[in-house]
């Protein structure tokens, strides 16, 4: 695709069709899907770490569900995306399989057309930094970090350490690709930590360490320095690694992560470092001299903290538990009634809102607000 066409599609939004041009088995549970826009101007540039939002048919055939998958290929691609997806089978026979992942694995073939929006997301590589980088992933959480690794290995001179943890070689995806990138220059290294390595893994030396990513492992791999850390993986992995990094006195502002859950699961106070796009400071309440957020049904009122990630995160900081799911303006689970005031969206919602409704996960107050929470 020409540069002019790529630029032309860079600022467009909305769902469009992406054709599956290749489907590749990466491990026993993970497959990659290579996608191209069906329309000539359907390409949109992406930053390493961003994801696409896909619209899949619901299980009952009525309506659709939305799911997001990180782009796992090089951001220098100008015509093609790749998503790398784990098949989420049900843990018991009386439970349904993961809808979108099983649909992709079991039903989607080369030539099929999917519907997607994006790229989206603020968990992106800081290309302006010159600090060395540590990319820490668990399981299929390596997908956005592989995209970052492409950018770092081929377009920077920064020192990079890619650390990946998984059960064993049978479920390890994109291994050869990561090793090839690590071999591209001396300052890029890769370390694979298997929790349950097989006999074949040991014989073929597919991994470098056994167990989990521990404090001792990180100290052995990383010389003393001021690193930028990027984390992505299952919740238990994220909690353990984040806690370990903080115990090593890594500043919070040096740890960025992709985490679809309340940030309070990582610490008692919300402190997500993968910051959203900057929005103007909210005007103050002229009656009090402060920007306040009132949660009417809970009979609570608090002064807005400008460092809060969103109204959802701020509510959680006050001890409230609003409903949520995607935390990305996609599903509508965090929808609330705005009794008074105005909000601004730092991420354009895909969920269609009625008058007086607000999505807490992707909004901040524009002055004092009252929410029906």
C-alpha cells in the first residue's frame, strides 16, 4: 500500500472489514491471523502495543459481542495486521468455551472477512525515551510486547531485555520470531522461563530458567540501571511481577502495563502508568473552589484527583465497586447516569450512549459532576 493511502486511512474511525489472508498455528493453543483491509483506504497505522476491537456474532445468533486483540506484528507494516490468539477452552464440560477465541480458532479460515475497529489503546511504547527497556510477558500476553520488540530491535539503539514466562514449549508462541529479533543486534536479549518444562524442552534447551519470574531471576538478568518496564499477562502474573519490581525500588512511573481489570488488584491505590491521552484540567466548582465528584446513591462526595485514570478508577479509589468489564469504552458495562455536570472522553466510546448516560471507564469530569452511583 502506498504511503499516501496509509496516511489517508490513519485518522479514520469506525468498523471496517479485514480479510484473513493467512492463519498460522503458533503453539498447541495459540494461532496467528494475518489481516488486510478489504477496502483500499481501510488501512490505519498503529503504535506498538495497541489493539483492534473485533465484532463477532453472539452465541445465540442475536446481535454481536466485542472483543479486543493486540496487534502482534511490526508497527512498520503498512498494509497488514497480525493478531495472535489463545484458544480459551472451558475448564469444565458444563461451561461454554470462550466465544471469540474459539470462533477464530474453530471456524475462521483464510479468505474469511472479519469486522474490526481501531487500532486503540494507550499502552504503547515510549519511543522518545532513551532508557533501556525490559519487556515482561506471561502466556499470550507477549503479543503487544512482540510488536514493541520489533520496533526496539530494528529502529533504536536502546538496550532491550525480553523476558517471557509460560508453562512449557508446547504453548510457547512466536519463539523463533523473538529469537531472530534478539539476534539482530548485541544489545537485545531474550530469556524464556518455563514453569513446567517437558523432557523435550530440557533436552533441546528451549528455555533458560525454570519456575516463575522471581526477584532473584530479575536481579541476575538486569544490571543496575534506570529501565522502562512494560508488562502484559494474566492477572496472577501481573500481580506477582509488579510487586517484585516495586520491591526492587523500581519507580511506579517506570512501569507500564496492559491490564483489563481494576488497577487496585496491583496495588491498594490506583496508579496505572500506561497513561491515557492528556485532557485539560477540569474547571473548579465555583461554590467550593474545588472540582468535586458526588456519588449520589452512595451518599459520598470527593474532591477530584487529577492523577486519577478515569471516573471508574476514581470511584474505586473511594471504595465503590461500579460494574465494569473491558475498561476501554467498548462493552458498556460501566454505564452510569450523569445527574449533573459534564464529562470529557479521552477514549471515544464504541458503546452507543443515550442522553444523560456516561461511560465511567473512559471519561473524566469537566467540572463538578454528580453520578447516580
